């Protein structure tokens, strides 16, 4: 498939199946929890298009799914945001949160590169973050600013479904799409256009 380079988008506007019937849509949602998640997210899109922020969508989705316990897996660099997110979510849900530096394990003990050589640096621990929230029996986990790779490991080991509230991009003020929206950046960094 090369959907990213398609100009027609006939799947969207005309219902064209470019897979030539290789996938049975109804079978993809046979499991009741997958069907409910799909129906809920599609209902949100149709009912509140261009009306809700990402945060409001997460809250509404969690309520519609009947979730009572949410988890936040956050980067230590997003501590202020995590505190505020926790406070807002706690109005409607039980909330568990876990910082990326959980266990405080030294990077040097695993031979990992430090940002600043002459200080103690705890390594990030995405697998332990997932295990902490698994132990707390969260029903939906929210990623807040985990590093690339750490977010992947967290998602892999989380027993609850995972959504991302914000991604980390230290260069572009946590707005990674800025790299695609800036013609100057694209031409200088990637030699496009």
C-alpha cells in the first residue's frame, strides 16, 4: 500500500477498497471490546468534529467506554503538565501516574550515555512504567511526552489500551508537525522543495 502518495482518496469519498477485498472489516471488530472502542471513537469524531480538544476527547472517550481508572506515563520533563493533567482527570476518574525515572536506576550501571557526564542521571524506565500501571489495574493509559522508543516500549508492555496526549519534540516545542509545515526547515534539513 502507498496511501500516503495517493491523490484521489477514493476510499474516503467513494468507498473504494484498494485492498481488493483482502480484509473483512466485520471480522476486524468481532471482539466486543474492539467493536466498542471503534464505535465510540467514530461516534466522537462524528458528534464533536472540530469542537473538542485532544484532552476533552480523551475524557469523553474514557467516560463513554466506562473506564474508571486512568494511568499517566509521563516524562520527568513534563512534570508540571503531568500534575495538571492528573488534577483535571481526577475530577472524573481514579488516576495513577508514573514518571519515566521510576526506580532511579543509574544510566552508568547499564553503560548508557548520559546527557551531562559529571552528574548522576537516572535512566528512563518505560517497561517499569507499564508494569506499575498494570499493577494498579488502569483501564486506559495516557502517554505524556515519553521519548521515541520509550513510548514504543511502554505501549508494548501496557496491559491497558494506550493513547498519546502529547509527544516530545525538544527542538520544536513539542510540536513535531512543525517539521512538516515549515518549508524553510524542509528545504534546509531534508533538502526538499
